[in-house]
């Protein structure tokens, strides 16, 4: 199996793991919050990250991966920023309507494209932009129902979008810059993410729900679902870093909207959630956008591979040309010297 084929299989595996684990944890958390009334989302996320770190620490001791330390300031800043972005997204939902929250999540893709274009000089072709536009239109039709605007909620949404975009771009750039794997980056940044949310989570949840997470009645069933949610979160957190590292922040966001469509479908089929023709039309349009995005990305990757092969072939030709030139030059030099010797001998005679 070639290196390109193994990379493609690894990418497909990462995408599949991300979709399956994310949809599973959404269904689990929905049951936990809707049926069992455990509505402390930020604190639950901090527990997810804490369990993920403990699991990775055990994996490190068992030598499933190697610890590769790198710039501590970068890890700390990245971890804290990730924690803040999660808190801001939860706060955004508390200060805005569900429709405006969904619009905030949609804004992450164009914001990421803009930031990568401005600061990383990355280019997005017209057809990729077209596919993303169709995707956002479909998800918007399927999920956005009401838009209630307020100044504070809009400001929090803006901060949530910016911090989320920067954190996801950093996930990709740090892995490439310091040549660390997704597991190594997740292991080193998890304590800072978990610490940030453990500190602010209970206060944020109390502000949003008017309930105290420590005063909640933890029944056996609640503990089972919390434990299940934490176990699934290990795959969610790992696959998030894996997908962004292997693909790009934009592709991860596209995948996130696929998860949204799947969750809507599972909610209708399994939990009998209300569903309308608007949801169906929106999901179909979004799926068309995702298919186009995947097709165009694959097409452009193939073109880049052909161009890289052509450049490599040209480089080999360039490497061989100087040798030919040296031989030609040597021949010319020998002939010139011979001519000069003949002329000198003639003059001498």
C-alpha cells in the first residue's frame, strides 16, 4: 500500500470516527439533559476533557504513543483559548435564540476562510466557495427558525466565532509547525482546556440555568449516562484533533454540519422530534453542498498531486542537465586546448 493510499484511508477513518462518536455523544447528552434534566453543559465538557486527559496519560504509560514536548507557551495559550471558545459557545446559546445560535455556528466557516486567506495566504477556489455556499444555505434552511437579536448576545456570538476559528486554525498549524501528532497535542493541551472549564464551568452553568451543579441529585441512572458521555468524549476529542490535523479547519466545520443533519435525522426517526418539509429540503440542499465540496476537494488534491509529480520530474531533469553540460564543457575545453597546442607547436616549428 502506497503512502498516498494509507493517508487517504487514515483520513476516511478519522472522518468516520468523528461522525460516529459525535452523533453518539449528542444523542447521549440529549437524553441526559432532556430526560434526566442534567443541564450543566460547560461543567460536563470539563469532565469530558479531564477523562480524556486521564485516558491519554494511561495510554502514554502503556507506550501507545510517545510524549513529544514542545513550546510550552504555545500549548498553554492554545489550551486556554480552546476552553474559552467552548465556554463562549455555551454562553452564546444562553444569551441568544436557538436560531441565532445556529447562525453563529454557520458563521464559523466563512470566518475561517477569511482568516486563513488573510493571515495564512491560503486560497479557496470559486468552486469550493460555491459548494460551501450551498452547504450553508441548506443547513440554514434546516436549522434556523427564529432570529432574535440583542446587542450583548451578538457581541458574545462574535467572540465565540473568532475564538473558535482561531483555536481550530491553531490545531492544524501547531501540528504541522512542531511536527506533533494529534494525540500528542491533545495530551499536552487537555489539562489547560479542562482547567479553564473546571474553573468557570460551575459559575457559567449557574448563571445560565439558575441551578447549582453541586446541589444536583445524582441518581444511579444520571451517573451511568454521565460516565457514558465521558467515555464517548474520548473518541470525540481525539477525532477532532485528528480530522483537523489531517484535513483542515474548514473541512472539520463541513463535517460538523453533516453531524447536525444526521442528528436531526436520528432525532426524527428515534426520538420522534418534530420534523417538517423545511427540515427535509434544507438537509437535502446541505447534502448536495457536502458532496460538491468533497468532489471539488478531491479533484483539486488530484491536480496538486499531478503538479507535484511534474515538478519532481522537472527537478530530476534539472539535476541531470548540469552533468550533461559539464561533459559538453569538458569536451569543448579539451578541443580548445588541443587546438591551442597545435597552434603553439606550429608557431614553434
